[in-house]
């Protein structure tokens, strides 16, 4: 079995493998050519009885895994939204793994809880969240790392539901819980809650319209800025978050666009007790002396899972090794590259831009039918030189081009546009036969 | 900003730091001496504008972080339950970080989905789950990695609720959703669902009693074997899971006791559609060509979050680099050490064993009042040479001693017992003054 001496050797080999992979990622085909079920026949049907060697495993990483990987960190990957990656974050994750502690309560590992509290304050300050959301201010706010925006939204929905059920139960004790729940309404747009930067087109809800209505009607306002939120480290994009002061809760994903590896979705609330009242869990084996003193954050009351990793290390490493200026520079580069692509599209009258380009996403299409654009997308993704995904905007089939990788540069964008244009020309000239995959 | 050349250097330094930390962890005080709020004054109030150096950050890891860490991987840590750690798992996590892909759908990264399907089959075979739970059999079963057992249990509760609401809605279309929900009952023991290995005392529900009742009454039976499940890689412990064939769903946490770093909670269902019907989500930007062919697993329908990491790499590395025999040896060593501690307790007539020792947990106490045992626990944890937590069993305050670290050996157990006995003698002789922490 691998001991620490072998780990020193293999760990360093792995560091080189990681650096090699990321340095040379553009030589790999960005989207794999495998068919469903490809992997099972390539490996044994059961785990081995006896240990194998590390060399055997690493050989299989290239033989079995890599041919089936979609290379999200490739500069030719323009699909979905970015999933962040940076060297400081990888280093912090290694440290987090070695420490291998759980942070469900303060006492379970005090540093794990305390660094998270302070990092969420650092981040709130960086994006100019109102001070009511900070843990270190005078108020009752604070932040927490969730796994994903879905979990953050689920948490606040459950907290909001608990709060309103309690209020209504006091007012109408004759109603059962089920009768109250029948009357509850959650308001969502056709994309999601109130959203800053929707997934299809990175559109923004107007918080200055929504906010006062929610306040007047006593409606919990949650704002999800999963992708766009990272951009608010730059002052020039903060106008999109005007009205955030009306929110009860706010979340975005540093693991999308702030160079922090997945998973790290940050959620802030103005009233900590809204979360903790809904989720309190306190068996004897988790009780500790410091509980009653009021200074303590036990993060298990802030989330669905009980266990939690030391994820704030990633924030700390990234913030310190980039600095605010480095993060701003990174965001600005991506937005600049998106506008560079937008300009290329606008210069070609066969194409149209389908939505305002606000940050790193460009929605575009060939002027013409949805079928035409579907075929263009299929041809792009079958050629596998770049990878993009579509969306629908008001019944129009639209191609989404997102600047994703940390290492994407102008020449990758120029290549992508040239490639898309060539496939479009072939398609418009009828010279390209689409192969239908089964 | 850190480039790949610097990452090669810093990554190798980090590997040595990780190995040093784990090799010498027993020299560190297992439980920290910090007070709530210790960290905030030790670091700046905001993120730096300009990048700092890696040396500065690593200096602060020792200055700021380590004094506040509870060392879960220390062989003197006997609290809660183990949180797994092994070198192969750390290496796999590094690789997972470098690849940095998301696996919410098959097409998002085919290898990520396919390795997970097959690894969950490998693991199901290793613990002799009925073949109805396998994806590669003739049935409709399959497994998925969840973050934690809490999420696994939430998933199956929501799936079971959706299923029964749909059934009742067909039978009683006059009832509203709220009226139906008012009538739903979830049955739990005083610990949790049906549990193999409870948290306080590692007790086991009798599935041969529960199973037939659930079957007859059309009740969804979920079995949570979060801690104990790992032991079923050894044939001699599988008698505890007799009756598992009655379950609709089953989960346990390889991140507790199977050498796979957190987070990795494995969940199996007999009917995949029970999960996917409850959670299907299918916007245009996630649709893909392979969806209709029936061969495809899109794991976003199996979980609350949308995003997911390439966690099956950890299982693959651990299974191959330990082999089934290596995993069995590891489990058996822990159980042997627990019985060694049990024997020591039983030889001292001032103490009593409070529950059957089934696996790696020993529940014990001084014969006498709860107050006496509370004071003993407090003295143990204030001395900080070992760390344990208590539980309550039938109104008795009990001390839980769990073999946790991968590197715990007989001499650590002997030391712990000698230390506990000394503190007990001091306490019984009245020679030890408890210092009350504020």
C-alpha cells in the first residue's frame, strides 16, 4: 500500500502530469469522440483483489479516461459557462485534502469555520455587497460556502418557506401545515428567482423594480448571480447589481468565474437566524462548550449536508496570490474577448447578435431558420475543433459562445470565428453533408 | 500571477508539505487551544490589492491555520466517526482538480459519468449488494455519488414523496397536493431511516423485521449505512446487512471508512426512474443528441446540485492501489483495535461498556453519574492529548471512542487508555480541579 515516501514521488509526478495536461491541453480534441457505453468494456468488471501499481493506473488515465473527457479547461471550450481553475486554487485543494478535516461545527475544526467567515466578508467587500450581509459588521448577516447555486437557492427557499409558515401559523392557528403550503407561491422569472446574468443569455433582472415590490409585500427576495457575480469585483460592472440592498439573500459562484475550482458557491443572508432556525440540528455528539456564547458559527445549520470541507482555503489562496487587481484583470480580459467575438459576428451580415453582450457570453445565429442554426451547431460540434452549446431565446434557436478557459486568448477567439464562418459558408453553399449521429 | 512553471515548483513543495504534515501529525496537539474569534485579528480585514507571494501564504498556513485545526487524521483523534484519507485518494483528487470538468450530463464529460457508473457497480459487488442495484445488470438499478449521506437521504425522501403523491393523486384526484402532504408519514427510528450502524452507538436495525412490513404496506425502505457500510467489504460483517434485498435504496459513505477522501457518499436505487422522474431538468442548453437513445445517464437528474466533480477517480485509484484485500485488511485492523480498547475497559471494574462493540466504535463510561462522566470527558478534551466526543444512550451520558485515523496503531490505543485511566483516577480521587472554560 502506498506510504508517504511513495506519495512524495507519485505526488510530484502528478504535479508534472497536471502541469503538462494544462500546458498542452489545446493539442487535445476539446470534445471527445466516444459513444455511450464506451468505458465499461475497457476495464475489468470488478475491483482487483490485489493492489496494482501506480504506473498501471496512470497508463489507464491516458488509455481509458482522457479519450472520454470533455476538456473544459481548453481555450477552445466555449460551452455552458466557465468552470474555474487556477494554480493557486489547485494548491489550496491539495492542502485541504491533506488536512482532511470536517467543519460542520466550530469545534470540529475552528480554523475551517473562522477562515470561511472572514473570507466571505473579504469577498462581500470586493463586490461591494451592502454591509448588512457581512458577519464582521454590526448586523446579523454573514456568508457561507455552498456546493452549488442550486443548493444555495434550495436553502433559501426552504428558509423562506419555514419563515412564512411560522408567521402564518401564528396568524391562522386553525390552518394545517399542508393547507398553508397550498397557499404559498414562489415567484420566478422564465429563467429562474431574481437573476443577475441568466444562463441562456446573461440577462439581468431590474432589482430597482423588483426590490420595492418585495419589500412592500413582505416577500423574501433572493438574488442568484451565479455566473455574473464574479464580474462585480470590477467597479464598471456593478451597475448591474443596483438594488441589491433590497435582497434578503444573495449568491454567486466563484467556481464559475473567479478562478476558484469547483465547488464553491457563496451565499450571504442579512439575517443568519433565517437559515439557522430552519435547519438547526443538535444531537449530543455535536454539542460543545462554546455553543452558548453567541460568538459561534456552526455551519451545519447553514446547509443541507452535515459534513463540509475546508473550502475557504481556495478563496484565501486565490485572493492573495492574484490580488484584487489580478482578479479584475482576468474578468476584464474575458469581457474584452467576448466583445472581440461580438465585433467579428457583427461585421458579417449573414449573422446576427441575439442578445446584448453584457459580460463573457455572446448569443449569435445565422440569419435564417432554426433548422439552419441547428445544423450549423451540429457541424461545429461534430468537427470538434471548438465546443459550444445552444439556447432558445423567444423561440429562436441561438448559439452561445462563452469565453471559458483561464488561458483563452485573442488568437483562440479568432480561430473559433474563422472556423465557424467556414462551416457556415459550407452549409450555406450546400457543400457540407451533415452526418447524423445515431 | 502563478504560471505552470511556478506551479511545478510550488506543487512539489506542497506534496512535501502534505507528506510532512501526515508523517508528523502526531507531534501536533490533536485538538486546538484557540478561542472563538481567534482568526479574524490575525489577518487583514480585506483582500490585498496586489498579489502576495506563495511563501507568505504558506507561512500563514502555519501561523494562522494550523493552530486552529482539529487534526482529524491524527492517530490520537477518536471523535465522531473517521473521515477517510489515503494517498491514492489525494492523488486522484489532484487529477480531478486539473481536469476541472463538470459531469452534470453524459455529454458534459462522458468519462466522468461512465467511470462513476462502473465504479458504483464495482463497489456494489464488493459489498455484495443484490444485483438489482447494479447498473450493469438486467434490471433498472444503478448508483450515484452524492456529497453526503444527508443529501442521499434527502434525495430518496423527495423521490419517495413524489412517487406516493403521484400514486395518491391518481387514486384521489379531488385532493390537493397540500391535502395529500398533510397525510404523508415518514417513519424513522429515534436515530434516523432504517440504519445500519447508528452514530451514537453503531447499532443496527433488523432489516428482516422491517423489510417485509415495508413491502406489504408499500412503504419506500431506505437504508443508511453511512459509517458501517464500508465494513461490508469483509464477509464476516455482512450478516448485519441481511434483509437489504427489501430496500428500495441504500447508501453509505466511502468518505468515512473506505479510504476515499470527503466527499463521496454512494447511493444505489433499484429503479433509476424513481429518482429521475422526481428531478428531471432539461433546458435547451443541456440537451444533447445522445439523450433519446436510452443508454445514457445524465446524473443531474439524480441529485440536487447541477454541477458535479469527477469524484469516481478517487474510487478507481483507491480500489486499484489497495485492492479488495488491502481494504479488508484496513477495516479489520480498525475493528481489532476497537476490541483491544474494549478489552482494556472491561478489565477495569470502575468502567463499563455501554453498547455492543460491533465495528470500530466503543461506547464506555465510568460507573456512576452522568455528571462524573461529563467531567471526565471535559478533562480529557481540555488536556488535548486525545480527542473524543460523547453521546447519550437511554439517558446515560456515554463516551464514544472511535478508531479514526488510517495510521492508528495499538500503541496509540494503549496510550489513550492509559491517559483516560489516569484522568479518571485523578477525578475519582478528587485531586483534579476542572477548569471551566468560558
